[in-house]
C-alpha cells in the first residue's frame, strides 16, 4: 500500500511539470497583450516598452519558463501584473474559500444523491423509483447559472430567508445557496449511479443469502449492498469534487463568492498571466490529489483493488 502511494506521488512530478509547460505556452500564444491590459486604454509606446522590459515579457519563452520554474522551487508563483501582490498570497486567501464551498456542495450532493439512489433501488419500478429518477433527470438538466438565479429569486428576494450573494465573513448562511446550486447536478448524477450500481449488486448471490438469513431489508440494502456498489459512486464524487476545487467559476461569479474560480476569471479578463499560471497549477494539483485519494479509497473499500494495484 505504501509502495503504491509513493509511486503515485512520484508520478505527480512529471504530470505537474507537463501542466505548467503546456499552460505556460498556451497563455503566451493566445491573442491579446498583457502589457496593454496593464497600461489601460491610453498609453504611449515608450511606456509599453518599459513595462514589457520590467515584466520580462521581451525575454524568450523558454527563459521565462525557466524563471517560472526557478521561482516555483522557491515557493514563489510570481507577482500579479495588475495588483503587484504575490500570487501565492492571493491564492492562499481564495483557495480555502473554494475548498469550503466545494466541501459544502459535495455534502449536499452525497446526502441527496445517496438518499434518492437508495430509495429508488429499494423499490425498482415503483412510483418512488420513478419519482426519484424524475427528480434526478431534472437536476442534471438544469444549468448552473439558471438554477442559481432561480434560488436567489426565491429564497433571497421573494422570501428573504438567505443572503443573495457575498462571503459574509464566512457565515454559514452565505454558503447555503451556492452549495445547493453547485451540488444539485452532482446529486442527480450520484442518484442515478447509485441506483444503477445497487440494482446490479442486489441481484447477486450474497444478497439473496443475507435475505435468507432474515436480516432486516434496510440492513441488507445499506450494509451489504451499498458498500459493494460504492466504487462507481466514488468515481463520480472524486471527479466532481476535483472540478469543484478547480474553481467553480459560474457559481462563484453568480454569488460573488471570492474563491479561486472568481480570481481566475478576473485574471483572464485582465490578462494577468502570473495569476493565471499560479491558479492553473493549484487547480491541477488539487485535481490530481483528489484522484489519488479516490484510488486509496478504492483500496480501503475493496481489498481486491489493493491486491490488483500491488
């Protein structure tokens, strides 16, 4: 197990280097001049040249990439072109807020998704099954931006129960609407995946044996069925949670949530290349670490995967 973990951690190094190189090259070939974005609409050519030299944008691409890697080894992601503050300082402020939103959204998705999936699998073909899967289909079909605006209108404007947007110094009331908006699609997908995996597991011999022993139906469903059906569900949870940590741009934009996704979107609009490079690196690292955690969870739930990995 530890050998497998060490191997996966070592594999992260070339993956992250490849991500940094690809993102670095793509950022410098897309249209637009970051110097003009910094200087504004009124500028002089001499000022642009001075800014370009100050920001080292007149150096060759490989030289700039080597300077970026050198700073990365020192824990320095560079300074923002716009605010001139260290990028790492800003990411250390925004990423915990994105992590907070991702955890809350994933909790909503898991609770709702597993509940609907188990209820549907317990009585396949019944009205309860059809109701749960209809709700899941609606959840998958609703765009995030539309659902967010509907929730704001209902619970913030009409009923005045919750704040419409903002971080609010981390008060739990401010995270309810963004978490519901972000977690609803994942909940619908988890519900469909749970139902499908449970129906496959419930038809196997060991389930019939457990029922023949006279165990309570819900004990058979949860203790014996759910654990063996969790692997595909964990895959969905891991992928969605990794995407949440990569910055939920639309949700953070709609609710003015000051997280990594909103910071990245502002960096794109202002052509702030150091901020973009640092954000992409953190997103890639978060996604890869979540995938590693999913693989370790596989090994904990099903020892057969552990022997296969060894």
